[in-house]
C-alpha cells in the first residue's frame, strides 16, 4: 500500500511562523491580496456567509469576519487550526477539502486562498466547494509564471516542494475540468505585479498572486 503523502502544514513550526510573515516582509502582499479579494467578492454582492477551505491560521478568515461576513474556517492541519483557535475570530472545523462536512448550498461563497496548490486532488476540492456554495467561489492561487514561484521551488523548503503552482489559463482549465457546466462565468485578475504596479490588479497574467471569481450556474441572483 502506498503511504499517504506528508502534509508540510502539519509541522508546528510552520504554523507558528505563518502569521509573522504577514506582519513583516509579507505586509505589502497581504494588502494587495486583500484588495483583490475585496474586488472579487464585490461581484457576488448578496454574499453574507463564507466558508474558507484551507483556512490555515485564520489570517484571511479573521479579516473577512471583521468586514461583516459570517465565516467558517476548515483545515485538515491540527497545528494550523490550533494557531487559528488561539487567535480566535471565527468558528473552525477540522476536515478534508475533499470531503466537507456541510450540506449542499450551506454557504453563499466558498474560498480557497493559497490552498489548491497543496491539495493532492484539487479537482475534488473544487467539486466539494461548489457543492456547499450557493453562489460561487473565490480562488487565490500563486502564479507559476511569476519568478517568485521559481524562487520558492528552489528554496528547498518542504512546503514549496509539494506545491503545484498554476498560471491563469491552467487555473481556468482546472476549474472547467472539475466543474464542467456548473460554471456560469469566471473572472480573474493578478496582483503583486513587477515594479511600481505591485499593489495594483490587472488582466496581465504576470502578477505573483491570481485571484479568480467563479459564479456557479445554479445561482439565480
């Protein structure tokens, strides 16, 4: 029997240092990503309830809760959830992205922010996200076409060795393959562009972070 792949997010030291990155060298990235996520959510204006799949330490979930959304966080990593629980802010559930413990259409929108890259079966995770989301999904993915992806792969850190990065057309193809006719529309932008445009978002496929809004065909809004 083949052993299950190791989950680098089960390392307690990674969970402890995760939030520190956002507070220091990752501050500009955090601000740019929040702006893009806010814009993507504005395209689903009736949204009130969110589930963040792969919530990690709860960084984005706490921010979204502070913006007035009702948020539930899901993750399979016990150390990450322990760190999120210590920081508080949102209800948390330990579960696998491929087998969510929620009823159909339990939330307005499902979010996967830097999560798909680390899942052994991203197609199944997208199908589960679409099942529990009434309106659509917001995806945040690290861009394979940006030099930062190459640098991370060369870093030797285990968390980046297991990651599978996507370029914008690859992400779109993954969503279509997983969801087929369940997709009504897809809209993407990138942020963290080179040079003075680092805080902007653009249709140019060269930013380090891809944000995508997926509107599901079952939504009649």
